[in-house]
C-alpha cells in the first residue's frame, strides 16, 4: 500500500511540474505583443505590391473614359496663295483655316461606354484579388494558430509520457512491473518526438507565408493570441446563393463584359452613319493683291464621309455580335461555376463544423475520462502499462484531431466567403442595414 501511495505521489508531482512548465511557457509568450488578424489584413491589403499594381491599372483605365468621350483636336492652318518668287511679283493672299471633325451623335458615347465597362472590368479584378488575399491571410492565420495548439498538445503528451515512464521505472525498482514497461514508454515517447518535426516544419512554412503576405522582415517574431474562436456562420444555402448572384466578382466581371460587348455592337452599327468635317476659312487680301477689290472674306465648307464599303461595316457588326454572344455564354458559365462552388463550400463548412462539434463534445470528453480512469487503475495496479499507454495515446490523438477539424472548419468558412464574394462581417452589415431600413429593399423592387 505504501508503495502504491509513493508511486502515485511521484506521478502527480512530475505531472504537476510539467503542467506548470507549460503554463509558464504560455505566460512568457503572452508577454510579447500579439499579432491580431485585423492587423495582418490591414497590413497585407495596404502593402501587397500586386494589389497596388492592379489599383494603378484601375486608375489608368478610369482616365481613359474622358479621353474616349472627347472629340479629336481641331486643326488650325494657314494657306498661302500666289507666293511671289521675286520682288516684282504680286502680293500673296493668306487664308487662315480652322477645321473640326464632328462624329455622328452617339458614336463617342458608345466609345466611352466601352472604355467605362473596361474600367469596371479592372475594378472587379481588383476586388477579386483583394478577396483572394483576404481568404489567404485568414486561412494562414488560423492554420498557424492550429499548428501552435497541436505543438502544445505534443509537448503535453511528451510530459505525460515522461511522467508515466518515471512511474513505471519506480514500480520496476520495487518489482511490481516488468522491465518492458519503461521501454514501451520510451518507444511511445520517441514516436511523439518524431511526430513533432512535421508540425515544426509546417509552423515555419506558415510563418514565412504570413510574413510574405505582410511584406514583413524574415526575422520578425510572430506571436498569435492565446485564444481564437473558430468562426461560425449561421446562414441558409438559399441566402448564400442569392448573395453570390449579386456579389461574386466572377459573375460581376462577366456582367461588365456583356455590357462592354453590347456597347461594342452599338458602336459597330453606328459605323454605318457618316461623320462630319466642318471647316472655316478667313481670307486676307492685301491692298496690292489683284483680288483686293473683293476685300477680305469668310468661307466655310462641310464634308461628310460616305460609308461606301458596307462589307467592312457588316463584318464589324458580325464580329461584335459574336463577341456579345460569347460574353453571354461566359456569364452563364460563371453563374454555373459559382453555384457549384457555393454549394460545395457550404457542404464542406457544415461537415467540418459537425466534425468539430463531435470532437469537442463527445470524442475528447470520452477519451479524457478513459484516460483518467485508466490512470487511477494503473496506479492501484488494476490496469497494466499497455492500457495506460493506449489511453494516453487516444487522448493525445483526440486532441490533435480536434485542432485539425478546427483548422478545416475555419478554412471552409473562408473558402465560402470567397465563393460568394462577401465576408461574414459584410453580410452582418447588410443584415443590419435591412433591419434599420426595411423599406429600402421594397423600393428597389
């Protein structure tokens, strides 16, 4: 009986030391400034060079809209008549000319609308890239948090196994267990140490990726918060599909392409209409000019280009019609693709959350209870070392499985955000706006 009490006290002492060391480690980490998800997102969106390049593309395309709407520059010239070759010749006449090409009404509007939809196209590309970066940052952040928790679990099971080995060695000294028990414990401990290496490698990879997204120095130390709740989104699939039809960048991109091609067709048809060229001249006749008795005069002319080459115009219209049809097919394909992605992402999210809840509410409590029962039975000699070792391993695997399901659940939610083109925060703002202004939707209908 005294030997059992001695082994039990030794076991609890070593385990307590291990738990205290884990808490001390977490306390030391908390002394550093933590990097919040909002801070990472803000830094990434403001510093990403590819995003900045796309912003400049948007600005450049926007600047093309007023250029396409503007007329051609007027032409100003001087015409000289009867230029003398010697001093005995008559004095020349001078004509001052101003001409302006006037496009047929509607042509410049069509040209500016084509460029305007090109601007909207670039704007949607920018938005799509921004949302892709947001998803990448969020998934990397949550994956890194999950890996950190898995490493903590790995170190905790290491401490438990070391305590278990010391207990087995104490029992071996008193002849209560076989010599194989400490060896089996050492073998299991070695497996845990081996399993830690891939986790450490993945942690380094995720930290490097997060630094790369933030354009941060490679020697920057990243410290995440000690707690990070898994994101949740209680929304029906039908609502997500409705939002995606309006907000998804791919669908909006295809819609702007249709708008551009529609105006391209209008522009092609308006090529059949003539343009006007107006010209005004002021004729200056010096007193010594033979035509001086006619005096100075104003003259003007109006020229109209005649679109005689109808074959060229017709082929231009056919090209525009084919491009419009192609854009409509692409729009239908984009809607179909987004619909599939939303359904797939929604199914992943629901499945991942169910698995996470099962791990948290069922698997972990059961394995922890089995571990505690087996631990007490082993101390009192009612369970062998293999049973205790198996219970410890099952608890460790359950904890690791929980954090893996945590990571999958977070990733699936952010994949769903990208699929519909709206974050959970934006969706909440939309719902609040509807509740605050319920008449807005009715007016829009």
